[in-house]
């Protein structure tokens, strides 16, 4: 085991600010009623008050019309990587958004779809940029992705084009990085070269891989998706899988990746049914309690903080379905939860990137319990992933813990190792070391 650990390459050091960050994903078409970049700019004060550190804009480029899906087409079928979708506004609107975000201490990254383009992309003027079949016809990257055409990274000129494009957005718009769609479908060597070149322009950029692939994290990316953990979480709700599978997925991830590798913790994003639909109201908050107290970097997808259930994965991804922000009036526990949880996380290094120790409890099929340590303090987190209350025991030191669960204004007496949890309940306790 020791030799295997020594064989793992050290990951590239992530930006110093990243381990403490909360990322917020924005679909500009649906974030506001105006459905444009100015609508995002108008929401920055609310996001800053919520505690957001990074705004990730889903693709801002013009969308292809040939073979498009739905009414508006997929934002991941890009027509011109150098342009801004006119439905979203202008390049000046983007510059103003970035400037206003920076003024509030918020970083901005944009989505880059490096693996493919729309069929009517401006790049089609250079057919050798694309992959071809034996008959010489340009092909899609996957049979189900009929609205896009696959780029060919065996062509050095294509690599140079894409690298220049990344430089352009950093140099001219002062962006703070990129979320890289289908990152594992692009050669690692391209990303590693891009990392070197982009760091020359602006050290401390974030490169987020839409992947869960250790080689991408060696030298290129700072952060990837914790998909196995997300799959284990979904299986608890969809098939009744045991809660201890979460620990198993986390431990397997630790074995596969070098020490210090950061993973984005997700319970909801634009590719899924909304968590509140899949898990229910209580389950969605329990899932977020896990993602916001584990090691890694948590993601909020627009509308989660309001308890919105408006869909955005395909086919809704290809339509216009604005977030219904007023639903928060019916679900006030959602904005309260996320504001309090983010504030708690930011206030305590142990919850951001402290050590994690999983604890046994008397019903591991339903309950997860773990300690987070760091900064001279410990947190005990307990979450019930079932619709039945729990009263049992947890392996923990008895003395010194004070309840800090968001929303608990007057904590009762702590009687650890005895522990009670409501259905879908979560509790958090802090102890200074």
C-alpha cells in the first residue's frame, strides 16, 4: 500500500483560494427573467450575500442551428468560441459582469466545450479540424450527440486554435478560469500544455474538469467531479442502497487519486433532475448537508437555494424555463439552510479542508457519521438518509461538543454518544481541541 501511494504523482497545486470556495453554477438563459448576462450581473449582490466565491457560467457562446435540439438548442453545441451569444448580450456585458463580480470578491469562470462544436460552427471552414469516418465524413463524438461534431486533436493546428481561444478569454476578459466540458474526451497532453500557457497569463486560474479521471489531475486540472460519490448518493434514494456506500465511494476515491486532489461535491447540476425532485425536500437538504461538510469544494446549482424544482437537464436544457425564485416563500427552509451552511463552512477551516474520519454508528445502513478536524477544532456530522427517525449511538468522545446545526437557535443538552435524528435529519457538533 505504501509503495502504491508513493507511485501516485503529486497533483498540481490548486489555487490557494480554491479549497475554501463555494462554486455557483449559472445557466444565463434561466437564471433571470431577462435570460442574459445583465440578469446575472443584477444577481451578484444576492450571490455575495449568500456566500458564493465562484460563479460558473454555462456556455456563453452562440448556439448552432443545424441539427439543434429543442427550441433554443443545447448551449454545448457551440457555433463560435470567440463570440458571445447575442441572446445573452454583448462582450461589453460580459466584461461588466466580470468587473462587478471581482468588485464583490467573486471569481468568474466560463464553460468551454473543447471536444466538439455545432455543425454550423465557423470552424467548419477548416474541415481538417474535425474527425472523419472511413468514408471521409465528419462524425459526432457519440451517436446520441447528433447536434455536435467531433474535433480532432491529432491536428496540431486545431490544438493551437483552441489554446489561442483560451488565452483570448483570459487576456481580454480577465476571467478566473474554465469549467471544461467532457474533459476526458480531449487528450490530457492538450490540457497540460494549456495549464502551462494559461498560468503564464494569470497565475491562480481554476481549471475544473467535467470528469473523474486521475491523469487529468496530475498536472492539468485543479478540481474534478466526485461522480462516484454522487452515484452512491443517488442510489440511496432510487434503489434503497445503504448509507455506508457513501463512505466506500469516498475511500475508493482516496485510493485512486493522489493525496491533496480536490473534488467538486455535487448533489444537483444542469445534467440531472433537480435534487428536490429526486430526493424530496428533506432528502435534498440532507444531501447538501453531506456535500457542504465533506472535504472538497461544494457546488450550488442555480435555484437550489430557493428550493426550485424547475428542470434544466435535457430536454428542458434546450428550452427556456426560468428559475421560479418565488418558490422560496413556500420553502423558506432552503434559503435559510444554504446561507447558514455556507457561513458555517467559511467560518471553520475544519469544515473546509480539514481531515475526515468516518465514525461507526448503530445503524450504518441509514446513518452516516464522521469527524472533520482542522484549525484546532473538531466537527461531528451526523446525517439520516431515511424517512424514519433515528435514536442510537455513535462512536465519539463524549465531552466538549456543542451543537452548531444551522437553524438550531437553542441547542439542547448534548448526550453523546447517544444521538437522535429526525427523518432526513442532520446535526453538527463542534469541539475546540
